[in-house]
């Protein structure tokens, strides 16, 4: 897709997203709820056991991890599986076949356009609140820049993987199952609520092979300055290659799935 | 000799579907063991379409019209047979082909729902790589021909069906496609909207020699827009020729209405049965082979009767098509 198409798709998706203000406000208010619940849990674990550190994480580290995880969630999380699944199941996928675009690229840009309000308004707003009330750790400038770069790859990894889950609707129409399955895989293997350092040691080699840790764990660790600058750059390179592999896989599955498309509904 | 731009030979499409019984027990059964049945949606059809032709695909619901259009646009992969549009295979060479055609599915929309239609036009401009001057020129044409100037800046969700359809139609002409596939483009559109759409399509066809393949259940639209009809039933082609021939071949009777200055006291007229339909108005049914002209001359020459009004009523296309589908005709 050329840059003009990317720009126009991005622009129209952004405008489309801004059409419903109530949705947007509700979204801002719902986001921090999980954070508050898990934060209570952490505070209780540390104070009840009278401990200052678990696996190298202080209470402030753990709460900061959770806070940054909420911010990363705002950046990466979309309804891509159900959007793609629904388009395939109801036949709207046909609309994308007749246009001179690639469905995967178009979907990624479209969803990114819809994400921008979250990224530019919700995330900084929430982070400011978390900083004031929970004294969340703030990265220095080099780590912050690397964190932003890492989040772009997180966005791509999350959405390409969940796009693939949506594509499975070509073979089996129950896309809700794929949505749940994909979400469960990411929540479990990405370090969404818990740093991977807390996982049992036998699981760590598996998590190291899979790309999902790069969705939450890696950018959070960069932001918390748990990685040096050179390690952070290595993480970005590893994220880049994971994106390439997943992207090629998604293109292949899309190609195979297209042949299965039945275009229901007129 | 002019080469066809659409070629279809022995084209077939079958779908595999799971049979599912009604009720809880049957649902449970089909969860464990699924009965698969194969449905032949299109069955070895063949036709060619030349550049600039205006062709209607006519058929009942489920006859295979939309499936054919979806194969021609690369949406569906044909099961068997040959298919070529502008010398390209629509499914295999989709990205090369789809800048050259425009498609409307009356049941779906290309316009973004929550933003003004003009935003979708600009997105298409980028997608189809339309030059600024070409874009402005065509925008001017579609704006005036389709009467959509005031709708383009309104969010699409706030437009009526007819207004939206006109905006959709304008959109697919922005990249000056060589072929347009229109699947039920006038569904739910009022008479004024339909007239605008018809005039626009004829104008575009004349000016740019755009090939039009239309599927519609509205025979008035078919007659107004197309010259040729392909009738599909059960996935097979029943008829493929000029719409005029359809009338010639499938109409087997005509009705003559005559109004006289006073009522007649007879049951027949020059050997034909008279059926009274008003005080001094009668109808006479003629077989297609009978010469109405000669009969009419005899009546007009008869000085004992004064004829005030004459009209000949032909079956309309709707009637002909219905009879074909109901198996009443050859």
C-alpha cells in the first residue's frame, strides 16, 4: 500500500472513530478498572508478607509494571479478530477483494487510525493520573524513545497475530472462539498482568521462543529501565523480525483462506 | 472483429454446506456428525461480453447471478471452467484487474458509514491513483448527473437508501472503470432515483464506452439500461440474446383494445371473439402469428362502426420472465 493510501485510510478511520463521543468517554473510564483491582492485590501481597522485593521487583516496580501494561494495552488492543471474523462470516470481506489493496495492510492502518484518539488523549491522561496517585516510574528520554518504537512493534505483533486468529473464520465460522483463544494466548504468554520473571522456570524457554513477550513484557521492561539501551535495541530488532515472520504467515493464511471464501449474504 | 472483454466457458461453482436439523436433538447430532451436501450454484455456463455492451443477468433468487458476478470480480474462486476479464484471471490476478472495474452490490456499501461520502471519494482517489484533474473532472460529472452535490458532505448513515446508492454509484466511476458490475443497484430506490441512475449509466456507457453488467429483479431497469439479457435458472443459462428477441420469442399473444362510438350487439368481429370490458370498449386476443394490422384495417374500413380509440397491449418483460421461470413457456 502506498503512503497516500495509508494516509487517507488513517485519516478516514480517525474521523470515523471520533463520530461517537460517548463510546470514547466510556472507554477512558473503563480502562483503569483492572489496574485498580490488581494494584490492591499487589499492595496486599507486599505489605501482608512484609517483603520489599519479589524476583527483583519492588512494590513500586510491580505497580509501575501494571500501570505501563495498561498504557500498552491502550496502544495495542483492538477488536481485530472479531472485525475480521465478522467480515468473513457475513460476506463483507468481498468489499476488500474488489479494491486494489491488501486486506491485511488496510486493516492494520484502519485500526491504527481508530487507535489514535486512545494513544494521544487517553494514554497520557491515564499515565498522568497514575503518576500522581501511585508514583509510577517514568523512563528517561532515551528509554522513552525506545519504548515508543517498541510499542509500534507491539501494536503490529498483537494485531497481526489476532488478525490471523480472525482469518481462521474462513475454515470455521465461530470467530468468537478464535478471539477468546487469541486473547488467552496473549494474556498468558505476553506478561500482560505479571512480569515474565514471575513465571515458573520451566515455562521461560517456551516464552522465549514465542513472540508474545514482545507485546507487553518487552516494552514495559524498556520503560521501567530494566533493560540497558543496547539490550533495548536488541529487543527492538527481535520484535522487528517477529513482526516480519508473523506478517508473512498472515499473508499466506489470507491467500489460502480467500480460496475458501463463500461470500454469504448477497 | 471486436474481441470480447469478458469470456466465460463452462464455468461452474459448487458450495459445500453443512445440513443442520431443527431442534435441540438435531443440533446436538450435527455437532457430533455433520451431513455435508454440495450445492451447484453455477453449472457450466458460457458467454462472452464485448466492450461497451450493456448486459443484464436475470434470474430468480438463488439462480446463480450473484455467484457469477462474484467469480467475474475475483471474490469467489471458480470450481471449474475458464474465466477471463480483460484477459486476466479474476481470482488469480485480482490486483491487476480490480483497478479496471467497479462493483456495486446493492446489499453492501463501499462508502464509510460514519463520515461524509466525500471522504470515501478521497480515499478511493488515493487507492486508485486518480490524478487531481481527472478526479475533479469526474467529480463534477457524477455530482451533476446523479444529483448528489448536497449529499456528498453528509455522513453516509444519515442518507436515505436512494441518496446513498447514488453516492455509491458515483464512487465506482471515479477511476473510470472499463467494466462495471452492478448487482441490484436500484434496490429500494424510488422512481426519481431510478431515473437518475438509468440516465447516468446510459450517459457513461455512451461517453466512455463502459461495459455494463447488471443484475436486477426490476425488469423496467433492465429494459431501460440493457440491450442484451442472459437469463439464468438453476445455475444454467436459459436465454442469451437481445432483449427485443426475448419479446419476439417468448410473447405468444397480444391484446387489442377497441373503443367504439356505441355498444356492439355481436359476440364476434371478423371471426375473432369479442370480450366486453366497458360500455363500448372491447378486447380481442391475438395469437402471435396472427396479423393484427389486417384485422384492424377491416374494422376501420367497416362503415357501420365508428372506432374512437385503438390500443395494442403486449405482455411486459416482467410477465415474460415470470412465465419463463414458472415453466409456462418454451
